[in-house]
């Protein structure tokens, strides 16, 4: 049973009364309803839950990265010791020594690169964790404020309607509004996640484009080895940032099976990035690594195109329909409460003192448009000199050719996008049924109490007559 219905039942049992309805009471109700609807449109409960889940995942990720960094440091130290301790006296000739030294240096270089990768990832995540902590604290404050206002409104309504619902229809209309609001909030939460995921994807595509551009420059024969290392490092840093953004996007939508850039593909890109300094020294390996980077870029661009299709053709359409449905449900409930308040005023003989019209309960922003949700994507960037905007640098080159819409992967089904809405409806029907049963039980108890009092009265009258 929902918290709202449980609250109304508790108030029903308390039977709290108000002596009369005043315009102050009406104005207070309207002000509360305005504020509550504003908070509900922002969907702060579900957004807070989503961000808390992402925060918990990031805490685990930070711990894992710390462990990886420590293991990488130990591996680097070991490989460095192997290089330092290699003694030419242990070999039959200089050629064998040089071959072994080349192998040990390559292993040391690979270990050093992995250590730098682990540190760079760790350094980029920790500040973001602190930012998320502040955001969650702020959102929790909003959730607490909303819950307090809802409780105050329930108490006010209970007083106005003598501790019960004003009518069975008011009960049904309020429950119907709860259902369509939950549906709209689920769709709104999906839009929030997909929109944030799209921001991360766009950054990843730009970073992959720049990494591919720099990787092509590495094979320029006129460059010194130091220049090649510098360019390869820039390519590597953009690859790291792109990998982190792709992984964050996947975590945002962990229940969605991405048709492109699946986790295994990102892992393959990560392995290739680990070997970037070795790959840069061999034409064959350079070509093979370049193919890996290029393929990932094309598939990331296809994933971004798929995101646009899902957001524009499915989510936007559903959010408009759900928002309209919620607006209609809200207006029906408001109309019923206007009628009930008028009846209440007239039954108390206060019609001359309190005049209630539809305008009295007309809420601000009456079209009930959904509030715009602030983008909260935690974006991973390469070095500070990397472009911080959403647009790629001018020298990156054109984006990959778009996938024809007829060949683009189909969007996920509604259950994957928004959860089981049918189950939500069944739960709604059960809550209505449970509430009605509770009301009937309460009425039966009141009736039993009345009958007991009548019986006691008859007994007193009988004893009086007999005496």
C-alpha cells in the first residue's frame, strides 16, 4: 500500500476535525499543492535514487582502481629491477644480451604505461566522487522537503474532510493521479539517464576522433622518437577518457543491452591502449592498433546515432503523452475537490463568508509541463589542453558515415526503458482494493460500536420501565 494511502488511513483513524473552512485554509492548500507539484515535476525522488546508485558504483570503482594502481606500481618496480639487474656476464654473447634487454625494456615500458593509466583513471575519478557527494546531499534535502510538504497537505485535507476522503471518487482520482505521475516520472527518469548518457557518448566520440588523428601522425617518419612519444601520449590520454565515458554511459543504463560498443569491445580497446607505446614502434602493430581505434570510433558514432533515435522517436513521444495524461488526472482531482469544498462550506453554513470558485484552486503553471532536468553527467576529460567543449577540434576530420536508419539497431522495448508499467497498474489496483477493504472494516467497526450503544440504550430503557 502506498505511503499516501497509509497516511490517509492513519489520519482516518485519528478522526481529526476542523471547526470551519476559511479562505486561509484554502490558500494554504493551494500553496502546498503548487510547491508539491513543482517538486514532483522535477522528479527528485527517482533522480536522487539513480544518483545514489551511481555514487555507490563509483565508490566501488574507486576502490578497484586503487587496488589496480597499487598492483601496477609493484609490477613496474619488478620490471624495472629486471632491467637494472640484467647482467651481460650471464649471456654467451652481446647479441643474446641485447635481445633479452630489449624484451625486458619492452615489458618495463608496458608496465609503466599501465601504471600511468591506472593513476590517470584514479585521479580523474576522485574529484568526481566528491562532486557527486555534494549533489546527493542537495537532492536528499529536496526529497525531505517534499515529504514534509506531502505530509502537511495530507493532514490539511484530513482536517477539511473530517479525517477521511471527501468522497470515494476523490480517493479514486487521487490514486489515478499517483499512478500516472509514477508512470511519467519513470519515463522522465529514463529521459534523464539517456540524455546524460548521450552527453558522455558525444564526448567519447570526440575523444576517439582526436585519438585516431594523433595516432595517424605517429607514423610520420620525419618525427623524432621523443615527438612520437608526445603525440602517442596525447592519443593515449584521449583514449583513456573515451573509455571512461563509454563505461560511465553503460553504467548509466546498466539494464540496456547496447547494440554497439558493448563492454567486451571497450575492454578490447582498453587492452590496445595499454600497449600503445609498443605498438607505435612497429608498422604492423601500429596498423593493427589503428584499426582497433578506428572501428571503435565508428561503432561509438553508431551508438550515438542509436541514442538519438531512441530519445527522439520513443522517449520524447512517451513523455509528452504521459505529461498530458498526468495533467488531465490532476485537473479531474482538482475539480472534485472544488466540488467537495463547496459542499463542505455550504453544509457549515459559511457560503456567505467563503466563496470558492475554480480560479481559487487554479494552480500556477497550469499546463503542467515537465520541468527541465539539469544535466548531471560526470564527464571524463583528457589533459586540460584537450578540447573541453562538446564540439571536436577543427583538425579532427569528419565523423564516421552515419548508419542508414533502416540498418540501425531497433530501440529497446518499453519494459527495458521504463520498467514494468503493467505491474505498476496491477499494484495500483491492489492498493485501491486494500484501501476499500480497510474503509469497509472501519465502517463495520463504527457500525458495531453504534449498535452496541443502541443496545445498551435499549437495555437502560427496559430496566427503567421494569423499575
